[in-house]
């Protein structure tokens, strides 16, 4: 195989130390461990404290990545940061991370695609790498969801957590790496999942603050319905397109928003839970970080050539499935 493909060649993660448990949430809003475990499947989530931001988590993960792979900051030629919680409107969080790490020979930017941010970003950087012009790409994916979560709203505050990941993406000419994607975006979801305040439509004002418009709002039931059918449709289509049977597939790596969504998608794909990466119980929905955080935790169990399908669904709506073969 002489065609160039893009492969994930290393992953690191940063998880804040503070664990916000269901018991603690039960003291903040009218909820319980039983409800959250039954309806969503989350036990605890990490929260970033101390006035730190998304770029701090990304920089920590990226620092570990560069050290582990003996990569000098000068060797990085492109940086893409997938996040919904940039440090600020601008400069892009990618720029801030470059400054913190001393990356000087690269260019880059941020990509916002809600919970599909990671797969959209992986496909984007893959195209750069496949062009043959980029040798070492730094892909950052993470969110400080606690910054946009309303801790007086019991319908959203149990769902989200903070985390960041950093991945090295490099060219390969073997039969591994990113093979295919099937992505979609519509505008349907903007009614059901959004953060409205602070943009050009509703710039920050006393009114936007008093209406709590700077927090994430969601019609959970509607989002749930679309998430199950859309995520399963693209994942099943990807299996058909590449004639991958449930036995052939090593792992499904789903976005971690709700254990019931993950179960429904796995069932439609004909998979048993042993083939599904699930860590939602420990971290909740860390938005752009969920899929790479799963990959990071499963590295000891992954083998070169393993067939993986990544699937995500999020605000927009945005959704999609990717097919890749693990590279190391
Ligand atoms: O990653 C981005 C995409 N997001 C998603 O994929 C999330 C999709 N949606 C979901 O995961 C689920 O819809 C939720 C977890 C958000 C909610 O679960 P649900 O089973 O759809 O609950 P619901 O919204 O239908 O609410 C059922 C009941 C309501 O009470 P009544 O009206 O039946 O009396 C809620 O008020 O549960 C109540 N409720 C709660 N009770 C205890 C809602 N939140 C809570 C809570 N604790 N935290």
C-alpha cells in the first residue's frame, strides 16, 4: 500500500483531580445517585478548579504527549483544537496552547462541532496528513464543560465533566490508520441543544445573564431520540460499506453522553457490550474529549490492525461515524 493515510500514533490525556459525585450533586439540586445511574449511567465527573481553562488542560496533555514521543515543539507543523469551551472568543485556543508549549513552526485553529468535535477534527487533520505536506500534527480535543453548565438546573448539570486529550497524527503507508468517514450536519438540533448568550445574536447583557443564556440548555428527550437513530444509522452504514461483521469489529468507540444511547446504538450494530468502549460512569460527557479519552484508556488492549468504528452525535445536530484500523 503506497497511499498515505493518517494514523493516531500516540494519545495523552489530562483529567482534573476534583471528582464531583452524584451525592454532592444531590446537595446542589433535587436529584439522586439512583436517578442519574438509571437514566444516564454517570457516577462522577471531573471538574477543573483554580481559575484554569481549557487551554491549561490541553497544554498539560500535549506536554506529556511530546515528552512520551520525544517530539520537539519545533517538529509540530499543524495544530487543531476541537473545543466548545475555548478560553475566550479569540485568540483561538490552539494559539494559546502553542504559546504555552513553545510551538513556533506550526499553524492551526479551533474547530467547534459540539460533541462531534473530535471526529470532525480527526477527519480534518487526516486530510492534511494525506496530502503529504504534514508530518506531525497535534490534535487537541477537550472541554471545560463546567464553565457553561448551570449547577441550578438538574436536567443538565449531572451530564457534563471536564477533560482534555492530545493526539499525535502522523502519515503511514501500511494498511492502518483512518480509512473512511460518514458525517452529517443539519440545523434541526439548534432548537433542542444550544448555548445562546454571548454570540452575535444575543451579545452579553444584563438580560442574557438574568435569563441564564450563558449556559447549556437541552431538550433531553428530543436530543435522545435523534441521537439514537442518527448515530446508529451512520455506524451501521459504515459496517455495510466496508463489509465489517460484528465479529470483525474490534471496538465501537461511541461518544459518551448516555449509557442508554450507547446500548441502543451497539444493539443496532449487533454488538455485545464487550466490544464497546464505555467509561461514562467515571467522567460523564466531556464533549470533544469523550472518544479520545476512551481510546487513551483502552491503549493496553488495542492491537495493530484492530478495526474500530468511532461514532458521535451532538449539538447542531452534528453526527457521524469513522472507520479506522489501529496503527500500533
Ligand atoms: O452529547 C450531546 C447530546 N446529548 C445527549 O445525547 C443527551 C440526550 N438526552 C439524554 O441523555 C436524556 O434525555 C437525559 C439524561 C438528559 C434525560 O433523561 P430522560 O429519561 O429523557 O428524562 P426526562 O427529561 O424525560 O425527564 C424524566 C423525569 C422528569 O420528571 P417528570 O416530568 O416525569 O416528573 C424530569 O423532571 O425526570 C426528571 N428529571 C430528574 N429527576 C431527578 C430530570 N432530570 C433529573 C435529575 N434528577 N437530574
